[in-house]
C-alpha cells in the first residue's frame, strides 16, 4: 500500500498487478486497474473540463474501446484498432443527434448512419477519400430518396 501525492496505489503480491486511484499531473482524476504488465487493463478518467470516459486498454496500453461523455454535451462509444485510431463510433453529437460512423484505416468515413436535424434518417456510403458516393434518406413526406454521387459531389442518379 503506497500513498503518493494525491493518489493511492495498491499492488498485488506479485508487486506488479495494481489498482491506482488519484489525480495525475494534468489534474485529471483517474482510476486504473492493470495486470502485471502495468499498461493494459481498464482506466476511468474525469478531466478538468468535465469530460469523462471509461477505456479498455490493450497489451500495448492503447485504448481499444471507449465510452466517453464530452464536455461539449455529446457522448460516444468508440472502437479502436491496434494503433489506437477510431474505426467505429456510435455517438450523440453536441446537438444530441445520433450517428454511427465506420472509418477506414486512414480515418476516412466510409459508412455513416445518422438522424439529420430535420429528423430524417440518412445512410451514406463514401469512397476512399471520404467523399459521399451513395446516400439513402427519406424526404419530408416519408418517401425514400436514393442519390448516387459523382467524384466531384454532383448527383449522377436519383430515385425516385
């Protein structure tokens, strides 16, 4: 049992496995549970700006899954790849509009589903540069609308 500044650190009988609760040098409240590797496990944080999160850390200490409440008012559940880049995110943005995004390895949006500000749903498929290429939505009267987009963003096909 060790008290270190505004923190409490508990170590297992192996001297490695630990539980940490305290305030770090960035004034972030933090709770961590780790294996004997010291970098993988679970982290709970609350930042000065009021944002907070729960993070699952992989064997390299990178967050692989996160549940976050943002100071801007939004919240998200995100899944990350081995390099820590977000690949899938289910979120409420700052205006509390829901969305689901799937990103490629370069961080470009490839698939997005959202409820637009007017309340209509939108499904969007994007190319490898993040440009919308197909959009499926509903119009004000509830009828479906399908648009295929050219590389320059112009519409090449619309149905109905």
